[in-house]
């Protein structure tokens, strides 16, 4: 077990097979959420149980969540620090993998596939009349936005992206899916691709 500190909160991580999981109550408390309600909205595959020592050193059976479960929990929070916490978790788990001698890239690719599946499922549920073209569009926009951000003139396919590019792609794909859902719901006369590209361009550091 590893214990890390974020904003004064202890976050305990346990290694299950070749993956790092966090204690659900620790993550929920850091985000000012009630663990019981968080557990109810999480998918079964991201939640498990393990025996973890409490503050007195006693082994207690506790709910734990994998990396996507952690991100789902953070997404439920309205705290302004939520995005900061998400990046902190990503870096902590990356460090833990390195210390464990695990091949982080292979593990991250597995997690990326799960995130991809979840986003496409979210898009399918958000659109009134989803068609295959919608899913193709979402992925092309995300891939192109990431490619632009990393200075590539041509679009880099997801399978050819580096771990850093895949990490950025997750955030961008979430924005694409959410924007497509809003466009469909309210009939917004906007270009999703241009909006995303311009948004990512505005985040780039400006020359002094």
C-alpha cells in the first residue's frame, strides 16, 4: 500500500495484480462527496474490495476504485480543484507504476480503451438519433485537436499516439462528446470541430 497526500487529504493506493486502485472513501472525502452515493453511480467493473489498514493499523475491508473509477468520482464533484486533483492522480499512479517496474504504457493503453468505450456509450445515450457518423466525427475531431496541440500538421491516429498524447486526448474527447450532446439537445448552430480546435489553441502558451 502507498499513501499520498493531496491538499491535506490522505489518499491510499493498493496494488491489485498489475493495477493501482485507490480507497473510494479517501477519494470521495477529498472531493467532499459521500462514498455511499458515489458507489451507487459507479460501474461495477471499476469498483472492488480489498483489505486495507485503517488509521489504527487494523486491516479493514474497504471499497476501492481503479483509475477510471477515480476519474468518475472526481467528475461528480463541483469543487474547482477537481481538474487539478485528476491530474495529480494521473501523475501519482504513473509514478507508482514506474516504482513497481510495470510497463505503464501498456497499462495506460488498456485504460484508454475503457475510456474510449465509456465516451462512445455516453455519446450514444446523449444524442436523440445517434448514427455511426457521429462516433466517427467525435474521434476524428479529438484526434485532430490532439495532433494540432502537439504540432503535427497531419492527423495522428489514436493507435500511433504517445502516452502524453493519449492523456490529452481523454480530456479533449470528453469535451467533444459533451459539446455534441449540447448541440443536439439545443439545436445549436455551431461547428463542433472549429469550437474544439479554437478552444485548444487558446490554451497554448502565448509568446511574451
